[in-house]
C-alpha cells in the first residue's frame, strides 16, 4: 500500500504509533508531504528515523525550506568553518539538535519539493492552477509556490486535472465548521457514488494539526481510507 502523511512536526512517538497502527511493512511506501521538523521536540530524531526508512519518500515543506535557507546563509558567511556551521545548525533545534549530523543535513538538502505519480501529485502547500483549473506542470512552479501557497486549500478551489493533489500546510481544523482534526478528501462531482479510487478525488488535505490537537492521520492511495492515531 502507499500511504501519504503531512506536517508531522517532530511528533516522533505519534509517527511510530501510526506506522504500527497501519501495520506498515516492507512492501508499503509512505510519502511525507513536508514539515517533518519544528513545533515538537523530536525534529532531528524524526528526520533521522525517516531518512533510514528504506520505503519512505519525502518532500520539503516550508519548515525544512526555512532551515535550508538558514544553512545556506551560514555557508555563505563562513564557507570554510564547517564546525561552526554544524554547531549553529544544532542550536537551531533546541531540544534534540545535538543529534544533528552532516548526513542528515545533506539528506534534507537532497529532498525534492514535489513527488508525482501516475494518478497523484504530492506538494506541501499547493500548486497553481491554470485558467482551466488544471495544475501547472510542477517543475514550472517555484519552491515558494509549492511550500507557501495560500489559496489551494480553499474549499472552492477545484482541480480539473485527472491527478489527485495531496497537500498539507494548514490544519484542516481551521477550515472545518466543527473544528475537527481530520483529513479532507475532495470528491469529484462526476465520481460514481460508491466508488473509492484515487482518481475519484481531486485533492486531499492532510494536515490534521498534529502539534495542536495530537491527531496524526494518513491516507492510503489504493483503498482511499484515512487512518488516525491520537496522542
Ligand atoms: Mn507548512
């Protein structure tokens, strides 16, 4: 199975519980749509764990991008002083920064800003649509559009493309009238009523506000089920 998750925000224990809950195994794949770090206490621990999972794939969110911009700034200021740069980067994570090493920094720097499959596209915040409501080719989008997009989450934004777009960035509880922390799957009008395949949906909003409400959810592409664990 292929699962998609977003905005784990350093909630290492919850993430491990989610893997257990879905019985995540070697044959499965888990895609993370960014914002693995910050807000919680286990940023580096979580980065290193995901980095070492052979069947995990990740993209950068705005929090990783901000970290990378800080790193690049330090390298410009002190290009020869690697010990100093590493020390400053370790201080960036007040709780578990001591665990940070160059392998992990290089790994974050190597992450893409989108992942595209046959029927889906994973981004952090959103992707611009053209005048016909079709997603622009992701390689033409800027990193800023992909990690900071403000409009894509709005319920009236409908993707007319055949691909389903996975995204996070804004807690869904801000949008839902009952303030619930749950994944929002937007169904195509033309989809058959009892059909559950990924092309029946045009976008899936994944950010369950884990760091606020302690709920972490993921969505399975093959059966279109959402799975949740709670702190
Ligand atoms: Mn974000």
